C-alpha cells in the first residue's frame, strides 16, 4: 500500500559523514563539468551547432556545461513530438502515470547530494539551500503522484435515479513548461511532473541560467522510463523559443514561473487565438513578489531580527518569497533595525562550495549589475545601514554584500519594485494598522509575515494582510509541499497553489458522463 505523503527530510551537514559525502559529491560533479549536451525531442538527441554556455556565478570562467540551443525549427519539432506522444500518454491510467513520479522521486533520493552539488556550482546555492531544493523536488513527485491517484478515483456526485453518472479528470494536451533559475530543480520538477502525471505531454524550456540542473532532471525522467515524446527538452532563448511555443496553435497550456514582466507577456500572447486554434490556452503563471515582514511593538527584537535576516538573505535574497521590506513599529524600530544590521554583518560570504559560507554569488552578471543599480537608488531613497557594495573576488564572482537600507518611504522605488537580490528596505510605521497598510501597498501579494504577541493584531493580520502565503511569528520563506501550498495574489501570479490539493486541477479538465440504461 502506498504510504501517506511525508516531506523529505533535510540533510544535516553538521554530521561529519554528511559533510564528507557532500564534499565528495561536489568533486564528482566538478569532474563532469564542461561537457556538451543535446536537445532531447521525441526521445532523440539533437544538436544545433549553437550553444547556451552555463557558468559558475562564483567563478564565471568556469564552464558548467554547454547546451544545444534550440531555435524555432527545433521548438516546432518538439511540439510535434509532444502532440504525437499525447495520443498514447493520455490513455495511460492515472495510477500508472503516478508510478513514473514515484520512481523519479526514488532516483532523486538516491542522488540527492549530487543534484544539490549541481546547484551549488551552477547557481551558487549554499549546501542547505541546495539540499532543500532537492527535497522539494522529491516532495513534488511524491505529492502529485498521490494527488493523481486521488483524482483518478470516483468523484462524489449527487445520486440521480435512472442514471449512472461519473466525473473524470482528463488531460488538456501539450503544455509548455517555463521555469526560472532560482529553484532550478524544485520548480521545474513541480510544474513538469504536475503536467505529466495528469496525462499531458510537455515541451520544457529550462532557464538559460540553469540548463545543467534541468538536464539532470531530464536524465532522471528518462531513467524512470518515461516514454519518448512525453517530455521534450529544448533549452533556448526565452524571447525566441519561448515566444514561438507560447504562440503556437497546438499549445494547450503554459505553466510559467518567473518575473512579472515575462509572465504578463506570456499571458497576453497566449490570449491571442492563432489560425486553426480550437481552445482558449490556459496560463498558470507564478510571478514576482515584494514581500514584507511587519513587526509589532511588543515583539522580542531578537526573534523578529532573526526571521527578517533569514528571510531577506537566504540564497542571497533571490527567492520570490524573500523578505525585501521590514516594516517595524516605531516603538521598536531602532532596536530591531540594530539587531538586523548586527546579524547581517555576521553573515559569511564566499564560494558556497565551502559549507561555512552562508551567502554565495548572485545569479549572473546582469543580475549583479541590476542589483547594484538598485542599491545606488536606495542610497538616495534611504540611509545605508550596512553593505551597499560588491565584494570582489579574484575569480570575478558576482558577490554583493548583504545590504540594509533604513528609513525608506513605503512608496520609494526600492520599496515597490522587485530587486531580487540581497537588499532589504526598512520602513517605519506609526501603528499596527499602518504597518498592514504599508505591507499591502505594492502591486504584488506573494508572501508576508507578521510578528506580534497581540491576539487582536494577529487576527487583523489574518484578515487584512493580502498575500497568498501569510506567516505569523515566523519567517516568510521555506514553504513545504503539502504543508504550505504556495502561490501569490495580484501581480504575483494567477492565484494557484503549488504543492496544494487543488493544483492538479489546473492541468486537467473535468468530463461529466451520464448514461441511462
Ligand atoms: P524570468 O526572467 O521571467 O525568466 C523565467 C523563464 O522565462 C526563463 O526560463 C526564461 O528563459 C523565460 N522567458 C524569458 N522571456 C520569455 C518569453 N518572451 N517567452 C517565454 N519565456 C520567456 O525570471 P527569472 O529571472 O528566471 O526568475 C526570477 C523571477 O521569478 C522573480 O521575479 C521571482 O520572484 C519569480 N519567481 C516566482 C515564484 C513564484 O512561485 N511566484 C517562484 C520563483 C521565482 P531565459 O532564461 O532563456 O530568459
């Protein structure tokens, strides 16, 4: 019997055996760097002569791998392979499709540290963050597999005399999966396995920043025995391959996670029907955030500062759930700010191959440039409390000191726009109600946290703090599959909940069948 879903445990790297095993995994992965990898379309390996070169952001001269770059011709081939495979795959029973996910989870578990090591080198995740990313990917496989089995069972309908009635969830068709680089395994796995387990086939266009991690996922799905054409792998420029696939008349749905700008573009392009298109494309788009932690006057300043620093600077602030605004009650403003600054100053930074470094590089040269520009804006909009500059290394890594900017107006640019880096704006509020008002005054609505000891204030936050994931008296990052179904409101996305019990419905359509005998 299938056991109940449980979250995958994290690895304790303070245990010497685990530490040794992770160092060995990094060494093993390093020995595989620099190789060339093909596209995979309909089970065939293709090369295009053009390459996406993935590099280590801590040492940009180090090539992680070269990945065949698809153009529109290859995207078209992938679409046709997926459309062909759909005719068979849609007939495979749900519980059988689920087993491919359970097998993939087992393979990921067996290669947990190696998968984490790819992310350490390709995108600068520290060991704990990379391990968490793999655990989440495993959770998605286990959770969505079980969810598909649940949805494959008879659904409750009102009895009606003289008829046999049933409702079944059938797949949609070919889906385009477009993930970001910041959870290069977890989010990619979540969106792809949800699509596949529901009986859809997929054209996967990974982020150009993290194709190597994506290739590991592809290899695992192949090893799990997924039939050719169910999953097609086409790295390529979002603006070329992405646009082509989103606009394609045979595309039935798009599962996207990334920035607001790209998400809105996809939504608009997908809405335009193409010649011969006979459905409305479904868009599942998870986008950015400008997440706030609000702190009441009665809170233990250490507890609040710990939550703020962990949420703001974990993975260099490059999480959609990261705290980028700390909104502090005026009575404890100075105290909490001082403690946040103190904690920030103690964070270790450097190449994250060394497990003692908490902060690694930011993702890319362009992110580095954009974050530093925001810091300059912030220096004018507020008071620099700590950080505020790059931390150069001989290898030219993209390191930026964790930065706290105090006395920021709630309407300043750095309090409104997603920076997606290690930059925290600190804002003063006169009252709890004003703190909530400031928290809600952006176009986003992804995560948020409220620290208070006052029951009335906590209840007020429950009602008024308009975010998809609200946390009370804890940090605003670290959602767990099944425990904290995840996804935001407003410009943070299409209001879905990854890792939740209604998520798979987005990848299916319900068919009601009635027979009179
Ligand atoms: P991004 O720049 O929007 O890219 C996301 C994906 O879209 C990449 O695969 C990218 O491909 C592709 N893309 C770019 N232009 C495209 C186009 N015209 N058509 C189709 N696809 C296109 O975002 P990112 O920098 O990777 O990720 C960071 C963003 O993701 C942040 O805003 C963050 O808040 C958000 N995020 C949200 C969630 C959530 O659950 N709400 C979770 C994680 C991240 P290329 O790499 O080839 O450009």
